C-alpha cells in the first residue's frame, strides 16, 4: 500500500483511533493489515539474527550489533523498519494503556559483559549485584525445584518478544502490553527476573504458578516481592513469577 492509500485509510479510521498522531497509530495499523507489514518483516529479520547468534546471546545483543548481524545474514533493516522500532521504543506507551516507567533511556544501550552472570542450564543471564544475590538466596530456600525462566533482556530481545505478542494479539497494543512490556520499559533490562518450577513448562507464566510449592515457599517465607501485583495500576497482568529486584514505583 502506498502512502496516499495509507493516509486515506488512516483518515477513515481516525474516529476509532485513540492515539493522537498517525505515527502512534502506525504499529496497530500495520500489524492488522493483510498486506505485508513492517511487523512481519521485522520479526523475520530479528528471528534470523537470533538463529545466527543463538538464543542465549540474543538475550543481551545490542541494537547496533543486531543491525550488523542482520546485514551479514542478508536481511538488513530498512529505514522504515528502523523508524518503526524507534516509534515503539521512544513512543509514549500510555497511549495504549501501559503505565510502567521507562528503564532504558536509549535504544542503543549496551549491557557490558562484565556485569553479566550466566546461569547454567537456563539459557539466561542475571546482572551482578542485587539480582544474582536474590536468585542465589531463592535457590538456597527452594533448592532444585526452582529454575530461572527469564533473566536479562536487552531492548532487541524485548522488541522481538513484543512484536511476537503483538502478532498473536492481532495487532492490539493494549492487549500486547498487558503481557509484554514495551522495549525500554521492562525491568528485565536492569535486574528483575522470572522464576518457575522445574518441569512446569508454560504454566510457569500463568496464574497457576502460584499453586506450586515453589511459589508457596517463597510467599510463606515473606521473601518474594512481586513486581506486578494483582490489580496493579500499570496496565500489566498479575505476574506471580516476576521477581522484583530493583527500583520502580510498583508495590511488592
């Protein structure tokens, strides 16, 4: 679809759009159209980069490094695709119902390798300091039943997750952000992590997790602090698996 057709469609739909600018409407518009979209091509290219570097490294890869590897994979990002990423990253997510705070100020932020600790057999990293200390304490309390299910996520990783969820939600940004924080707004970038029960699979990312012995032991011990509590004011679903490590206005 050319720009003239796009503007015409935007004008027709303007009465139902809650965003103040066409740029803010762009992500929802593109992801719901049947024609090839920026979202689709971006997912393809980011997935190619993930396949090239591996799942573990993709968690912490920087934006600039991603661009170089995408080009090496013969899938360079176009100016429109980069602009789209910038719109999501730097845009105001309150426009679609996410009220969490920004955690990463720049899309090109780099997480130094010296600050990372790889957690064996998980595929994930934690940051040195408060995060690793809290995880080690949890491991001592719970033992072999508990596993790290998600650790450090740099903006590229978070963008990949956000776009995948957007597609699964039919392009609805409000529904997307209740499950996956927009890149630049996740506390996974600065310390938070997810835990689960070994062998519990995808159920670790549902409210069923609070029925497990892992959750009950943490809760009964008064140690667990949940980043996103039930009925929180930030537009995020209840996440009993998401361990709060640092900062933020959310209550434990």
